[in-house]
């Protein structure tokens, strides 16, 4: 089973569990005068079957999700974040990078901006003096990194989409 297939199965199982929860609620109790409660000949056995199915689906999801986690920790994917410079990390590391790391890095360099501009003033002798802005990080490097981080999520998404479709789950 591929990663994407496992994740789809978990999603379908969750939907099925939600549907069964509604049925369990409906069939939980009935009046003693009902001959065929909610249309079921043996409501107690039906309810017990649904409860068992919910349990089995949860167990299946736990197995699949554990396999996804193992696979994510063991499978390496290469992403060319900067052209000509491939970076190899596990799927797990790329997922973290995608969810938080890129945004943290982007914000770091995005915050390296200012409204300061050079000013000109006269000294006591009446001469004009220019007071320049001093940058403590190269502006060109900041702009280059911002451009890189702006594109990185798309590159990670593309690589992970391929990995999810082509990588077999470990342990399933």
C-alpha cells in the first residue's frame, strides 16, 4: 500500500466511523413496545456489530498511521530548494520544514526591513552632512533568501506528492 492509499483509507475509515456513530446513537435505546426497533430484527446484535466495526476501523487506522509515521521517518526525499543545490531529508523532516520551518525562516528575513532613509543635516559650521543607514545584514542576501523561501513550499509539496504516490508503507 502506498502512503497516499493509506491516508485515503484512514480518511474513509473515519467517515465510516462517523456514520456508525449516528447509527449507534439511533439504535442505543427503544421503547419496549417496539416490535422491530428502527427496522432491525435483532437490534442488540446489530448494535454490538457496529461497536465491533468501529473498534476494528480504529485499530486499522492506528496500524496505517503508525506505518505512515515509520515510512516518513525512514524515507528520504531530495528537493532542489535552490537551483543546482539538492537537499535530502526524510519525509518527516520535509513535513516539518513545510509546516513551520519555511515560515519561520521567511519571517526572519522579512523582518529585516526598515523605513530608515539617509538624512542630510547641517553641522554647526553650516556644512551638509549625510547620515547613512547602516545595514547589519546584506540587503541583497536578504532579498535572495526571501525569494527562495517564497518558492520553497511549492517545491516541497511537489516532491512529497511524488513520494506519497510512489512510496510503499513500511510494515503494512
